[in-house]
C-alpha cells in the first residue's frame, strides 16, 4: 500500500529514464515529486515550489549540480543529495564543502535512493521539530552568532550557510563551550543515527565548518582533542 506524507522532492537529472524511475519509486513511497532536466530549470523549480529535499545530478546542461547547490545554499539549508557517475573523492569533497548532505554514485538502485531520502528527511525534519523552542537563547562567540530558533548562523552580521548536518554539529559544540564531545556523541546527535566508525566523514564536516566560519588557524574556535574528540573554545 502507498504511504502518505507531506514531503515534496525535487529531482534534477537530465537522464530521463533514471529520473522516471526515481519518480515512480518515490511516489510509491508517498512523496510528491518535481522534475527538472537541466540546472537552470532545477533552480527555477526550487524557487517556485520550495521542495523539502533535492536530488541533484552533478553533470547537467546549462548549470551543473554544484552551481545549483551553491545558489540554493545562499537561501536554504534544505537537505540535498548529489547524484553522479563520477566516483571521485574530489567531487565528494566539493559537494560536501558546498553543503551537500549525502552523495550517491550511479548506477544506483532506486530503493537505495528512497532509503537515503527518508533518512535525510527523518534526520533534519524530526530534529527541527524536536528543537523548535522560541525561548532558546542565542549562542554567541565573538562575531559568530547562532540562533537556535531561526536555525541561522551569522558572522559579523552576514549569513553563513551550513548544511543541515554542519548546523547540528556546530550547535552541539557551541551549546557547551569548553566541553569535549566524542566522535560518537557528535555523530549520533548530528546524524540522528547509531555511530558508524568513520573518522573521515566527521573530519570533512569539521573542515567545512572551520572554513565557513573563517576560523583563524592560530586562534581556532573548534579544538581537536587528540584521542578524545572536539570542543568549542570559550569566549
């Protein structure tokens, strides 16, 4: 029996057969879908329909997936999953650096994509509902201000766009400055899932956050505590 939910998924892929298969499987799982066959159309569809999650092929005409994600991240932290035929670590790092939440290499099974979509929606939207509290105080460290109510980060008054996962990591660290969080604690909070021993995943996310908050290597805000985990410097 078809499941029912209120989530809309934007599928941006110029390979018609693959996109059609994703539409079929996602709609069988109760999702509403929007499709785009090039990057320009994908961005226009995002602006018009405000989907709850985007599936972005990297290699698209008119505007590639990286460029589309870069524009989306200027205004939204909506979960984004990149799709690509190129299994290159440089692509993965670039996607994560721009704010992608997951990365799937073609060929893939539509069932796998649906499972990844559900996982991202569960992690982000369940987290948002649980943390919605208009009484939460701002988290401030110098020029860096995190607003837990608006899910917004600013640096010297300018918005800093983080992925959903990066935002959760930074909120956890800033909520208890000086406290050391283990990799397991960070993973289970940020990914809302059981810990998987994957140091590289957390390291990449930390590197992205440090870059985006323009951290001074000589006076870092996020401290790596060797053998233990990470902490956010007081002050």
